[in-house]
């Protein structure tokens, strides 16, 4: 059986694609080139499904949620707050999995930040 090799991309609709790309670069340090190619660091990737009624993604209209790995969750959240980003006050610890925090981008997409255990 042929298998997929990993995540090949994640695509977002945006009112202002240039401004949203700049936000991801300036606030999260996502260093993609002019074609959107980003060479991420090797590490774990989670693929999980959720109940259709979940509130975990924020808005009920949001069907997917992007999760980024972070080396230091507290530093990343502080950086985002300093940039004026909409950062949840709550964080969550899951024993053996890691720590989680959330931010909403300027287009209203809720993102999860994960510091693996």
C-alpha cells in the first residue's frame, strides 16, 4: 500500500493574503519563501479528528485548526502578546504530551501552539 509522507501544506483563505502571511512571519517567525515553501524542523506531527460539536477550534465555523510546535511556549506567548496578538490567557498541560496555548490570527483563525514534552 502506498502511504503519504507527511504534511505537504496548509492553505488559508484570507481577505488580505499578503498581510496575513506577514503576520505569520512577524509574529510566529514562520520563514516561508515567496512561494510559501517553509522548511520546518523535524519533529512529531499529530493527526487527530474531533467531534463535530467541539468548541476546541474556537468558532463553530472553523473546520480545522493549525498546530505549531514551539521550543518555549511561554516565550512565544509573551512575544505574541508584545505584538498585540489575540492570545488566550489559558494554557494547558498534558502529562507526557506537553503544554498548549492558543492565539487567533488577524483573520480570526484560532491556532494552537504546542511545546512537546
